[in-house]
């Protein structure tokens, strides 16, 4: 799951896997904004067959690790 | 070619959108897809005597994105909103461009999330064309990105140059950077770093960068593209609009102040009307959202039918000129190497 998400992030934000770890913060480390996060989340929802991630849950996700943990708990795959 | 219109977007929708669309369809001969509440849109078509126009198709969408809607939430939740449906149709290749007079934030967000940015473009930008007595000057960005990096501004410069060349017809467009002085060393870190990037692009023969420009240079005709961050660009745009309104108000006051002046105004009435038309936003069309993979045109929220007509004209021009394709083909020059 972690590798899949990192791969999708690399694709979307033009990053390399070395730029990303579980502790990487979306805002502080990658400089991506809320629109980027929504964009990524919509891709993840499609890729992992998830229901729409509620806004309140989105707001709690600060790091890549938070996102991986959430997707692991809520996805079909 | 098919132009998709968000029939429910804007203060005067759907009446003005439909009326403008009908006029554009008859003038330009391209197909129009009107997306919105079918019954309302069809009633407007009938009012224009265009209910049987074969080049206009109505696509039903039951919801509307309002100014109160959060842009990202509207895009995700209001799947059957006219704007969302229009953008999804564009993404799916059911049309060649989208025109909307709806919420700017929602359209930009929807375009980014649904149609997507051109691969490698960090941020889409808003590029209105302002009158300058010639072909016009593109101000990019004018509000989509309040916080910018030098790389964003470098990309805005390229995107603006492609637009100026292909849509405004400027050969080798002159690109300037908005700053607080003309000297190379002026400005904060953002301007200094951007200046260096633009200068390097100029020396490589990729952009005709003419240096820094001050706000007062915008309408002088010295440049074809003025690059800035969205915050400064928006302040600049609104200041210009306010100053123009002030000038016309003052001028009107002078002309009405005495019988002699009224006669003078009468003598130059035709010229004044021409000048007013040049500054009329409804004649300009809309604002292109540059960096999105397919053409998306934002018409002014208060657009009348004439403004919609001109926005459709602009959408046709953008689709034919393939500005997005030009950006995509040059994307390698527009990215900075990452620092390790």
C-alpha cells in the first residue's frame, strides 16, 4: 500500500521516492496545498475503490503516514 | 468543433448565457452544448427563437454550483451540477472547450480536479487580457495563486507567451516581470529569483524577456505579457478597473458641467463610444485558465449575452490555436531541476 501511494504521489507531484517517507508532511516538506491533497485523494478513491473521504478526515491528514494508514483501513484492496 | 457552456453559471444565467450562445452559434457556426436545467434552458432557447437550432444541444444537469459552495466540496459532491457536468464532458472529449460565468474558485478547482493540469505544470493561472491601445496585454496570474514560487512564475511566463503569440497574434511576445522598479536588482526574493530564471530563458532564446516593469507600464504597450503572483496581479487588475471607472465618472462630470461642455461632448460622442467599447469587459471575452489540459474560459460573473458571445469566440480561438498543446510540447523548459 505504501509503495502504491508513494508511486501515485511521485506521478502527480513530479517527485522521486527518495523525497517521500512516512513522516513527510504534505505542507511543510512537499509544499503542496489543500487542492493538491484533494486531487491526490480523488485519485486514491478511484484506485482503491474507496467511498468519498469525508472533509473532517482529510483535515486530520498531515503526513504521508497518516494517509497510508487511512487508506489501508478503508480500502477494498 | 463543440463548445460546452455552463448554462447556469453567472448572475444573469441562464437567460444571458443562452442568448449569447445562440448569437455565437449563428455567427461562428460551431456546435454549442448548453449544460443546465433542461426545462429552464429550453425555455430560454424558445425565447430566443432558437428551440429548433440544430447546432445547439441541451444537456440536462439538475444542480448548480453557487457562490456559497466550497469549491473542492462542490466539485466532489455536486456531481450533477452544470459546471461539474460541463468539465467532465470536456475531460471525456465530448467537447473542445468550456465556458462558464460561475464561481471562479469552483471553476478553477473543478478544472484542476476534473480536466487536470498539463503534466508538469505546477499551478493553473488566470490570464485576463487588458486593453493597451494595441493587441492587448496579458496579466498572468491575476488571482488563482496567492502564494507563488519562482518556478510558478517561470511557467506563467511561458504560458503567457504562448497565449500572446497564438491568440493575440503577437510575434515573439515581449514578457516583463511586475516589480517595484525597472532595475535588475529590485524586488523581494521571489522577484529576484524569477528575474534570474527569466533572464536565463531569454538567453537560451526561449522567451523574449524584456526585464522588470512597474505597474504604471502595464497599459503602455511596452509589453505583451506581464508576469506576477496572483496576489499582486489581482490587486493590480482591480486597481486598473477602479481607476478606469473613476476616470469615466470624472469625465462625465466635466461633460455635464455646462452647456458648452455638453456640446463638446456631443461633437466627440462617437469617439467616446469607441473608447468605452475598447474598455468594456464584455467585449474582451473571458479569462483563460492557462495550464489546464484543455481550454477553460471564465466569463465575468455579471456577464451579459454580449460577454458570453465573446467568451465563446475566445474559447473557439483557444481550442483552434491549441495553446495547451504548445505548453505541453515545451514543458521540459518550464521545470526547475530539483536541489539535492
